[in-house]
C-alpha cells in the first residue's frame, strides 16, 4: 500500500502535466499577441476610412456643398484605406460617391470634396490644390502638412488622430466644425506642432 502511494505522489507526472500546461499557455499568449498586432493594423486603416467619411459631414461647405447632397470621395487605387473607404461608401450610396484615381489628370471631369493622397510631394499636392480648389486634401504624417496638405493622419499615444493645418485649409474657403477640431491636433507655424 505504501508503494502505490509513493508512486502517486511522485513529482514526475506532476512536472510533466505542469510543463504541458505552461507550454500551452505560452502558445496561447503568442497567438493572441500576433492577432492583437494584426488587429491594430486593421484598425488603423479602418479608422482612417471612417475619419475620411466623417470629414465631409464635419465641414461647413457653404456655396461649395454638392447640389445633389452626395459628397465625392476620391482616393488612390489599391490602398487599404481606399478599399475600406469604398466599402463604407457602398453602404451609404445616397450620401456619397467613391471615385478612384491614378493621377491628377483623372479629375478633369470630376469634382472631389475629399481627396486622400499617399504622396508627400509638394508639387503633386499643389497640382491637386489647383485642380480641386474647394476640396479637402488628406494624407499621412506631419510631412504631408509641411508639403501643403490640409489634414494628415498621425499617431498620438499609439492612436490615429487628425493633424489639421488651418493655414492650408483657408484658401479652400471651407471651415471645419468644432466637433472635428476638438478631437484633432492643430498644426502651427505652417505645419509644425
């Protein structure tokens, strides 16, 4: 009887059971960490697309408001943000249209209200300003604002936020509503925070 109890209390089966549980927990932790990192990337472009859509409704357009009450959102082809924005607009066809482009020449017959650009090239941004003088030009990062862009997506405390240049928006004769300004960073000195 004592021999059977000694075998049952042996540390070997307990050690192997505990070891397999620890390894299992570590695997779950690693898998959830990878999923979390992927979720953050998905959230970034989803959040940018939602912001882009909301920008049109948080802007006072005055005489430049679309007569048919449908805003035209223009975005470059094959960007994650563009694809998400297009899917979002497809669910709200009475409020918006999606127009994809590959160059500024594509806008000869189109009027855009909100344009999402991936470039930070000042000459290209200026060409868009001339082609679409009453549109919001939106891109990514502080260099986009410095290059003449109006609103840029930046990361603040690991969260996407709009960075707004009131100086660069002024020539459009549009004004942004306080709800948008209150959740944004405001660029000063023509592009620096």
